[in-house]
């Protein structure tokens, strides 16, 4: 894991993925560009959190799949670098960081204005693993 | 020999014992696997130490669903327990053995 910092307000997922896969921020697509983020945010009257998952996560999973990787979701904590999504206390949104076990080992937000207590006590973890038929691709991906 | 059978043959972590499977954890040794149906299996984990130092034994349930894809859940919902990479690798081996992983585009 090599820490990478987010460059846009909605770029925490992109930067966390880059950190785990040991890629530069430019090598990971902007899965949720700021323009699109703003449109959904406005259209859904600030209830954007419920509109994001299907669109956003599908883009992430397609990108991983094309590299021989897939996501396993869990609330269990394993000693493996993973995407840890923290839910805000008011359930108005979420923030993705890099986790290892139950710890946050890298927060891609360069200038955080929040406190750990701003998040609800639980997190959603996503583990990146190789897909069965793509083992030949894995050696070409940094970090594996 | 299909892909699944080949994976069992090649894996040193999955073993068939009559009516059940075992996956091997480098730290904990063999873990008992109950293979339920097409979309779910359970792994009995433990004993492991939780954050306050108690020994715990519990079940991990692994499901494949249209909503969440592959989901690892714990019956105990004890998020204080941190499981090893060896346990995770054993679970991933069995996930690859059991589920025919689908392209998310499909």
C-alpha cells in the first residue's frame, strides 16, 4: 500500500483504490466526476447517498473486473488492506479510506475538517481479490 | 476435469472429507466448512482472541447475492475480532471453488 491523496471532493474512492493497488491517481479513472456528482446531488435534493451506489459501484467493479479483480464485501475485519467506507452520523453520506483490520491506515483527504466521532461506529469493508480465471493477469498488477 | 475440481486439486487449502470440506488456515489449522446450497457456505472460525482478550469461536457465512455480490457476514457480528490474512485467503479460495464468478457487466 502506497498512500495517494484525493484531488477532488468526490475522489476518496479513487485515491483509496490507487493506494491499495499501488498506482498513481492518474492510472485510476475518476469513477464519479465532480460534474456528475453535482447533478445527482442537486436532482436528489441532497439525498444523494441513496442514488450513488448502483451507478458508482458498478463503474468501480467493471474497472476492477477488466483487470482480473473483483470486490468481496463484509463488515468483518481482516488483516488485509481494503476499502473501508465510513458512514456519517447523519447518514447523509460516506467517506472511503484505506483500512487494515479494524484500523484506518490511510485517509486520502489531505485536509480533513472532520473528527473520527463524526462517523457512525460501523463501516462497510470492500476487499479486492483476484477473479478465478484471471490469475495470469494478477502478476502484472502492482501490489499483488 | 472442470475448473472447480482442478482448483481443489491445485489448492493446498481446500480438502474434501466425506460429507464436508475443510479450508486450511496457516495459523488456526483446518477450518470446518458447511456447504449449504448454490449461494451460500459457512466457515467455522476459532478460537481467536477478540480485542479484550477473550477467546471466541464463531461462524462466518459467505453468500453470493444479486444485490451485494460476494458478502462475508459473521453470525456474532463481533467487529472487535480481527481475522488473519490466512483466514481471508482460505475463504477466497473456497469462494473461487464454489461460485462461478460473474462479470459485473452481465
